[in-house]
């Protein structure tokens, strides 16, 4: 309602004093003056839906949500399909995982939209959903193109070829073509494929170059030894009871010393256990390990000895006023996690230190914090901690696509066995599967 004035105060301080004006003025008043030149108008009138509002230029897209506003018949709503339609309109203009800014107003015949599908009334269902999605994508794409945001091809441009003039008396030589008469494309060497298309790595040395050496992957000195150095402190014990299944998993391997753990297809580890072979998903296992250690730090707070890396050059980050306010309120909790930031002004914070695990993901570390704010989890202390730990683990965990040294494989498995809940990753997905010895031997009997 840009035609209505609003005043917002927090702890006696005035945060917003919004005067009546246009929609563009209201957006700039909330998000900041820098957005004024980044707004692109969108307008579309059809028999099915009328669309008007603004979208942001690609430069304003961010990895965190929070600058997406969708209204249907004057009501604020959330609609995943409509959001994806807007994102698809930016195809080729923004990176994967980025969310464009938009404030769009849709007007639809009230008889053809249902607002009673959710108690909060912020979800709606359209009778003509697919046409509206297509019209919205087309309208945003047209708006971007009309303001020279989308890439275009200039068919009228003349292409000049720089052909040098022939000098007087200069002989023209016939070009020569060199060929290899002995070349046969079918003689090209090819590496033998492993049964089933897979590749198994072991701790023994190979006579030829490893996959990591051939493709710039991990070597013994490439970083696996440093993978856990920043988190040597033991994980805090969970108050929750450990299930009988998880106790059984730990008992399968009390120690990984001496185990010849194999890496299969890049992302799995084959671990000998008493009952047969445990197949461990590398990335999911690392997610579980990091998640529990991050949670242990958050619960310990400032009392914990947290590994923090001070940035050589502090980074100034521009945010909205509510985001700056939320980060300032949570500064003590962030310090306990090794993240130090200070407020510069109403729309800027300066990041001075990040958790040692996240030095390669400075902005991502802050984006993970802001994600909880935009998801409505900021006031839920436990949910906020879990969200931070989950997000940071996701960004810091290995991909499990490169060869690992035997020492790193053993360390990963040992740390997984030590987790409170080794069977699943933070998203509830299975981290390991045990293949019984009988099932492996049956085909050979």
C-alpha cells in the first residue's frame, strides 16, 4: 500500500518513516536508494491476469531470499511456481542459486483464485495456473528486454573483415596442407573400463597416474590432511538417546586403524565391518560430521574455543535495514561461532572475521545466517542454530568427487562412527548401507 504512510520503531529508535508515494518510491524507501537505478518496470494486461510492478536488474540478484514480494489482488502471497517462473525469465542473466529482486502485483478474477488453502492465507491456488505462469515469465522477460537487460543480437551490425591489400610485385603462394598419411582414428589408445563403469581406488600404489593427478584432483598434499585441522575439538555429547541401530553401527568398527578402505566411483567408501561391507556416502558423511561439530560450537557459545580467521581486508556488505538490525542483535551469538561483524551504518555491516572453516566462503557464511532471518526462524533459538549449522556444513563439506588418500578415508569413517547420529545426514538422508557377507558370497556358491 504505497499510498499509505508507515512508521516503524524498534526499541525506541525509528527505523522507517515511509511517506505516501509511488510503488517505486516505496521499494527504494525500504530496500535503500541504491535500488532505484536497478528497478525495471513490468506491465502486462490480459483477459486472464493483469501484472504490474518492478523486477531488479541481474546485478541485484542475491543468493539469499528476502527481496521477493508477490501480491495477488492486493494480498501478499508465496507461490513457488510463480517464483520459479520469474527466475526462469532471468535464464542466462544470473547465476545458479541466485534470487532476483521483484515486487509484482497480479490482479485476477476473485472467483478464479482460492485463498483458503492455508491457515495463514499466504498461499493461493489459481484455476488457470499454467497460463498465469507462462504470462508472468513472458512479462518479466519482455520487461528485461525492453530495458536492454536481456542479451540481444544486432542483425543490422556490419562485420568488417580486415583483408590486407596485395602489394605490387608480391607473389601469391598457394596454401599447403600437411597431413599424416599414417593417422588412423581407430588406433587411439583407450583406458580399459572397470566392470559396471565404475572405478575403485585402494590404498595401494598404482603404476600409472591416478585420476586425481590426471584431472587436477586431490593428491596426498592437496588438502585432505588439512580437512579437519580447524575442528580438532571433540564434538559435544547430545542429550538425545542414541538408538539401538546407531549403537550397532558404531560397534561394527571400533577403530579404522589398519583398515584398507576403498573409494568407489568417487563418492562412496567401502568399509570392512564385522557383518560384511559398509558403503559410506562421502559427502553425506562429511555433512553429518560438520553439522554436529557446528552445533556443538553453537551450544557452547562464547565459552567454546572457536577457530576464527580474521580477514586481512574487512569486507563491507550492503544489506537492508531489517537485516542489519537482525545481525546486530545476534552479534554475541555470531561471535561464539567465530563470526565478527560490526554495523557501519543503517544499511552496511563490516565483516571482520569468519569461522576458520569458511574462509573460502566469506559471503556464503553471512548468506547462511541471513537465510534464517528470511525463513522466519530468527526468533526460534534452536531452529536458528540448526539452520546455521546445516547451511555452513553444506558449504564446507567435500563434494566426494575426487580421490582421497587412505589416511583421509580412515579419518572420515572414524569421525562418522563417533557422531551421535551417524546413519543420516542433517537432511535425513541415509549416509551408509551395510551389505551382509552372505549376500556378497551367495552369487559365488
